[in-house]
C-alpha cells in the first residue's frame, strides 16, 4: 500500500464519517426546533435543499479532509523514511481518480440520505449513526494498521 493510497483513504474516511453524521442530525434538529414543516411548505423542493446542503457540507468537509490528510502526511513522515520526490511523481490518471472519488462520494452521500430518511421515520436514529461511525472508524483503523504498518513491510 502506498502513501498516496493511505492519504486518499483517510480523506474519503473523513468525508464519509461527517456525511453520515451530519444529515440525520440536520433533520433531527429541524424536527426538534419545529422548522421542518416550514421547509416542506416552501416553494423549493426538499430534495433541492438537501442537495444544496450536501454540496456545502462536501466543500467544507473537503477542506477539513485536506487539512487532516496534510497532518497525517506530516505525522507519518516522522516515523517512516521515504523518498519525497517519489510521492510527487505519482503516475496516476487524475481523471480516473476524480471519477473514483466522485462515485465514492455519491455512494456515501446516498447512504447518508438513506439514514436521514430513516431519521424522519424513526425520530431517534442519532445513536445508530454514532455507533455506525465508530464501526467504520474501527474497521478503517484496522485496515490501515494491517496493510500499511504491518511488520513484513
């Protein structure tokens, strides 16, 4: 596993965790405050409003993900020596990389919208999303440890 794959995985994990947590929280907060009914009564469709929030959330999460990726890169470089010039000469297709990121984000945000819909039906799905975030975090951490920091590398 290359450093580029590690940093890409951390970036996607950060955005995915935030997307899953934010949308059910937004709808639960709107229900608690009592403004969800007013949102339904506006001329703008709910789907369009949620897509606008998804784009805004993605932009801010992308900035946070880039900061976290930079911090991770700095932390990993403290413990592992590698040729830094090789990191910047990665031979990948950036268009294919963008398509993979886009498809991954569509899947993650689709799952987040599913959880947001469930929060409308079941009202108390916040604990489930927190447990789901912990499970994803644990699985991601175990994958990184076993593939990147294994003793045989």
